[in-house]
């Protein structure tokens, strides 16, 4: 079956519904899935996607960390401003925390709390 072209402005609302199994939308052209698979085969897109997925596996967003620690996102922002809290990295507007660094920071907090308890 040849690719089907359509007027993007007229059918922009239905693009989301065409992204189901068997169809892919790209720049206003709808292609059947075999055409997309053939195009991907020579481009290495699947390999790039697989590599990108693993790139941020050890990192979490500020929202995710806030949920894990049961604190607000504003609290994490305040901690960053004051130099307290787990170390973070900014990538554009995103703030990311490495899971290992968060665990190390929590251990340090635990040790400090234990040290304060012994002096009493």
C-alpha cells in the first residue's frame, strides 16, 4: 500500500489517533508501519533510542526525588539555593539527581544524626 498524504491543517486533530498500531505520522504524511520499519532499518534509529534510554537510568528528576523523600519540589529548590541537600545537575531547565549521590547524601545525614545523638 503506498503512503497516504493528507492536508495537515485539516487533519491535525486526528494525528494522535493515527499513532496507534500499524500507523505512524510524520510531517503531515501518514505511512503504513512497514514503510516506517523499512526507513528505520537503515537509519540506526532503534540503536540510538536504546542508547538514550540507558543514559539517564541512574538519574531522577526533581519531581521524582520530591516524591521519594516526601518533601515538596520547592523544598528541594530551597536546599539547592542554600547549598544543602543532595547534589544536582542542571541540563537546560531540568534538574537531575544521580541516585547514588542521593543515597550517599542520605547516609551522611544519618551519620550526622547519629553523631549528634551520642553527645547527649
